[in-house]
C-alpha cells in the first residue's frame, strides 16, 4: 500500500459529508441565505426549506413535524432534554436514572445537577458485556423519578442497549404507580445503523446529530413527544416552538435532513457489509496476541465498532503509531480524548481482565483501549493493512510487555 494512502477508522467520532449532501447545501448556501423569520419573499422561501426538512425528518422517524426541534448538535439536545425536563417538573427533589457509560453530555449534566443539589441521580451499572439490564432500571425507579436516560448504542464500545425493553419497564411502572416518568435516549451512534421509529422504540425524547450520518457538523435534533413539556434553556427569539431561540441553521438543517434520508435508504445493505467486515476484523485482531481483549458484547454491538484493550500499552502511543502509518483511530470517546487516565466506559465493565487473569487496575495508564470504527469508505484491504501495521507495532513495542 502506498505511503500516501490514508485509512480513516474513526467514523464514530465524525463522518465525511456525503457529496450529495454537500451539493445540496452549497445550493442552499448560495440561494437561500435569508432569515427564515423574515416575512419578505426570500424569507418565506427559506422558511419553506426549513419546514420541508423538518417534515422529512419527522416522516423518517415516524413523528409529527412539531415534535422535531433543531439544535446545534446532540450535546445541546441532550442538555435540553435533561435540563428542560428538570426545570419543568414540580418535584422538590427530582430523581434521574441513567447508566454509568452514557456520553459525557449526559453524565456531566447529571453530575452538575447532583453537585448543585438540583436532582438525585442513580447510575445503573452495565453488565460485563457492556449492556444494561432493563430489570435494574426498573428497580432503580422511585416515587420522585422524573427522567430515565439510556443511550441507544455506546459511543466507545458500540454495545446496543435494549431501549425498547427499558421503555416497557418504565411504562409498566408509570401505569402501576400513576406516574409520568419521561424516557430519553441519546441515539447519536445508533442512528446510522439501528431502527429509529420513535413509537416502536418507546422513547419520549431522542437526540442525534448530523456529523455521525455523513451530514454537516454543528446541527442536531431533539425529538420531543407532544405530551412532553420542556422548559427552554436558550432564550431570545422564540424559534423552534419556543424551545431553542436563535436564527436557524438552514444550510445545516437541510443537509442533516438529506443525510438522514440517504442513511435510511442504504442502512440495511450497509449493515450487512459492515457486519461481515467487523467480524473479520475482530477475528484477525484476536489472533494477533492472546492478551488482546474485545470490550463489549461480541454480537450485540454496532456493525462498525471494534474496541479492544491491549494491557500495558498506552492507548495514545498506539494511536500515534498507527497514525504514523496513515491509519486513523481513536482512544476513549472523541469528547474525552486527550484527558489523562483510562476510559470510564471500559473501566465500567464489571471485569476487565487479560487472558493471564491479571485485573487491569483502575489507575494503570498503560492500558491500551483502542476504538476502530468503520464507515462507508472502509474496505477489506483497509482492514488487512491495519492488521499488518498493528502486528508490526506490537512487535516494535514488545518491551512494554516485559
């Protein structure tokens, strides 16, 4: 393989913009620059694009148009879902249930609420497989519980959570106890590969963005069921049904809408292709060394995700060694990359052992947790070259094993 060849295996961090989406956005950028709130003809035309995009998203996820709130991304959507719910409830000391492997934009909000004594939070631990037990979610529910937030698929280890089962547990609790606990799911990683019909999922609030589905960055969506009431967290112009003030990012919104449409049309075929590549990749990786451990369930994971632990090898060193060979992967999640210490997601797994039986200590910085995430451009040749390169790196760094 030529040295100039670049292999991008970090699609879980972000994706390149689909050329069809880019073309559509360029057209809008040139012709529809007016403010959608303006009453003149140019503003009206821009407003039509906004609402057409909204209705297209609503149709795809089987929702109503007024249930689609456009934001700056999934982080803002998650913040609005949690803060907006908490600000709206009348409970003196509301309770939130979530898991211990959520995205930082959920966990950090919960920690902030705890620190400022705005809410009580229960962090339900996942099983060794990286998957939550819905029964444990139900057990964590209390009379003052107002919100449950469980992600659809984990951004680091790719495990798929049984959110339909979680939704059933919440509905049962609500029915028996005459409660109205709201169920929120961050579906950012799952939107590309999993079913996203909101009624079938059983969610009341759902977050995702454009950057993970070959659309533009800086734009996201919060699905809000009609019966759910939220208090806005951004004030000013009363846009987005009064829930998200600020001039709408029309170019980004239109791009996200088209990207979601394209994703849905190719989802089934792409899932099959990537699942075959993933299984091939995992098989080759585990043969490289008896010490390599796959993080998360072998099968109940996204078709594009492989996350491994290599004991005693610093993950940042492995990332840089691979990068020097034109292979781009990540450690931890993109939002936590660069911070000292190990991945809290990998540490959250109930057991983290090498085949030698030695437990990886919590503060051991020589733990290599690598995430390889594939995408539409990934080929089998890319995987073979990556395996060959990693084998060379492990041989070079053999002294770390001693």
